[in-house]
C-alpha cells in the first residue's frame, strides 16, 4: 500500500468531528431547533378564538347590528338562519347579538377575578416563601382553609354577602382563586430564595424588600402569569355558572351564563338558545387553557 493512500489516524491533540457535525464553520448551537419551533396548530387556533372574542368585547358593533336588549317586532324562537346566525329567543332578540355583546361583561368579570386572585395570592405566597417561620405557617394555614372549601360554595357565599352583580361575582371568583396563586408563588419563592444570586444580594447590603422586588418577584412572575392565563378560562366558566344560577348579571343585560339560563326552558323546542351560546363558552374556556398551557411550557 502506498503512502499516499494509507489511512492516517488523527493526532492525540485533535478531536475527530462528531457524527452529524459540519466539518467547518463550528458546531451548531444546541437547542436552536427548539427555540425556532413553530407554535402548534391548536395554539394558533386558540389565539384566533381568543382574538375574536376580545374584538367582540371591544367593538361588538362590527360583528352585529341587532339590538341585544330589545327584539322589536322580530318573531320569537326563529331557528338559526343567514339573518339570525344563532336564531332568536323567546321574545325575539337575536341570540348571536346577545352573545357578542355579552363577551364584554364575561371577559371583564374574568379579568377582575384573575386580578384579585393574582395580586392577593401572589403577595401571600411571596411573603410566606421569603419570610418562612411562623409567618409562613399562619399564611399557609389560611390558604389551606380556602382550599378546603369547594370553590362554588365559597363563591356563592361571598356573592350572597356582597350582593348580586357582575363585579361582586368577579370578586367572589377571585377570592376563591387566591389559594392557587398563593401556593404557586410560595413554591417559586422558596426555590428562588435559595439561589446564589439572592444570597449575594443580601451579602451586598440589600434589604429584604429590595431583594424581594428586584430579584425574587421578576424570577417568580413567569410561572404565576402562566397560571393567570389558565385561570381566565376557569373564571369565565365560574362566572357563567353564577349567571346561570341567577347570582350574576341581572336581566335583561346580556351575559353568557344568563343567556344559557334564559333558554333552558326551551331546550326541547329551541335547542339553539342553549347549545350555541354553550359552545361559545366552551370554545373560549378551552382556548384560554390551551394558551395557558403553552405559556407554562415556554416558561419551563
């Protein structure tokens, strides 16, 4: 065998290129494909559904020209058609128009509920996780009490105390969600407090509150915000349940739970009064859960 064709092994100080790695230009950064991965089709569909619902709440006049309160001389219990997409109810009101105009009340109430749970629950969790000791024990026992009460029973009790109405129902749902935010915020805070940069911040002369707001809160907020998106769907469902039971927005104002409740006596003859609004509520709730799950996966 000639010297020109003989195989020469790599020298001891030279590493052979790994399989699948380009021979020149350097190695490709690990995880690049993960960072550039396109969103799942279900996430895109969920974003579209939520986007349309938000537009319903902000500019309902772009989607319907019918009066959601007064049906005028329109015939009652008309089946879905090109003129009335979701049909008409027992007094001639366009059901699709009521669903569109009801989006603002349902979404606003859900945002209020999530804001109450997010702010109060996160504050409890941050203080409990950073202080520890008897402070943590007292705060978390209060959280355990909230968790021991069924959510629907707790919200009904609070609504009866505060009075009926959209805002009061939202506050009741928010109070019931405090415990979930508090437990998650505390778990995140306990983990972050053990990090080296937090200890270094204290060693550099940082005060308790400065370290809490500059280092702990920014690092704990991603997981809490992902839970907040998940809770929007749950809040919509709970507020609709309260409206269905008669503890939410009073008639004749359009609200999703109330719309479904008004049509329950006509299920046998006018199924669209409950089925179509119910499908809208289900689609919005599932979409918020899908987006919340996507945010949680991205935060991990």
